[in-house]
C-alpha cells in the first residue's frame, strides 16, 4: 500500500467526490482506529484498536463495501460531532440522483474522520 494521504480538507473532499479509492478510504479509517499491518507476520495487529472494535473486528472491516461496519462507525460518532460535515466542510449532501449506499458510506467515513480530528 502506498502512503496514506494526509487528513486535510482537500483529502476529505476527495473522498466525498469519489476521487480516492475505496481501499485508501478504508486504510485511513483503519489507521485512525489503530489497526496496523505487520508485514513480517502478514497479519493485522489490533493492540492499539479500542476494545469494542477489536472484539467485533479483529481484522479491519470493509467500511465502504459492507453495511454492519459503517453502522458501527456511524454510532461511534459523538452526538456533538454528528453535523461536522455541514459545519466544517459546508457539505449539504448528495443529489437524489447521486445517492447510493457507497456514497453514503463515504460521507459517513468523512464525518467520522472529522470527528476523529476534533477529538485528537
């Protein structure tokens, strides 16, 4: 995997605008959650991952491709951070014609990343 892009406003907009691959979005989320890949063991380490995530997902989940993981991610966003997409990025959502589960998951990923940045 190539180096992850920095968590900047530009990167977040690239995620929303589907300019960054799903795999990279997943890797950003995994990194922020604490998942680390051990190339020697060819396995994922989760010793830095919060217990509620490590128990449910000992291997990092596909947030963009599956519903259960993104639901858990959504629920982990503190109430005070639920509107960060609008408040910090001015994101007003997708048009009905653009609305797909994958794009909704990308918006959730960005909102979670904004919440992560606000908390760290």
